[in-house]
């Protein structure tokens, strides 16, 4: 069994990495993003749809209750801005981002590219 903190792939192996609804459930999403960064080819693409329980107070409260009742592990209640910042601080340039608010919890849909020059920026 492999985990997101230690991917069993060579550096620069993939054109695209998809991380769907997982970053908020990781103790250390920065480490996972670092691994995704490592396995992407130069200018590779990250697609990261993620639930944003921290977007509004009601969602934070709902998730806290759900965690207590169902034992669902949630380590981060990201707002859309917090998630965007996490991704850019992890060496990516955001190329497309939107929040889908019609769901029970808002979902951030982010498409980012590997930042090969090392500068932190967002479009």
C-alpha cells in the first residue's frame, strides 16, 4: 500500500496528477503536494477538486458534528482562499479555479501547473 506522502514513482513521470477530495483529509497536505510536484513533468498539471468546509461557518459546524457522529476524519477545513494559497505555496501556478456552491459543501475546482521557475504566483 502506498500513500500520498511517498509516491512510488520517478521524478517527472506524469503529465497530470489528479487529487480528488483528499487534501482536507490529510494530516500534512503540504507533504502530499510536494510529492505531486516531484512526480510531475515540467509544466505538468495538477487537478484538485476539494471540499471547502471552511468557506462558511455553517459548513464548519456541520463538518464538526459529522466528525463527532460518524468519526469521519477531517484535518483541515479549508476556505477557497486557504486552499488556493496552499497550492501556490507548494510550487504551482493556478490556471483555472472556481467554487461550485450548489452542493451541500462548496467544492473548489482548481487546475494548476507546476511552476518550473520557482516563483510563487497566481493567475
